[in-house]
C-alpha cells in the first residue's frame, strides 16, 4: 500500500472524515445509514467523504444487499494504524467523538433490520 503521511493527514484534516474514521476505528465496520444517522448529515455528503477516504486507500467497502459497509483498510502501514489508534485513544472521551459514540449506540433499527431500505 502506498499511503504517505501527506495523504493520511490531508484525509484526516477534515473533521467529518476524522469523525467517520474514528467511528470505524472503534466499531470496525459501519453501514452508510449508521454514519448518516450518527453524524446527522445527508447521505450524499457522507458518501462524498467516504469516497475521498476510499480513494485515498484508507477505507474498504463491502456490499450486502442494499447496504454498503465501510471499514478501515487492514493493509494500512503500521505507522498509519498506530496514528489512528493513538488518535482514538486520545480523543474518544472528548466531543464530538463521545457524542458520536452515543448517537451510534442509540440508533434504532441498526443494520440487520430495515434501517437503510
């Protein structure tokens, strides 16, 4: 994988993208509908940010029926994985990251049900 520091920090330099990555770092994999609910943003806006993260090599996708799931690329270089983990550890208890975790936990009808149809 050819991820360099400049690309990683540019991708994480946007607060929406950083929040998405922190949610994925903690949850492992999330559906687009979980991200739109949690961040209270429109699907097109979330999808645009997800596309940037995917094109930069930071995220991978998986389709399951109607739903598109995103996860952090497990082939990221070790230094990049360390940065993501340290960022989560240092910020998980602060806003907006703590609020994001609460909103995700409180989401009714999470995937597996019919939340995204």
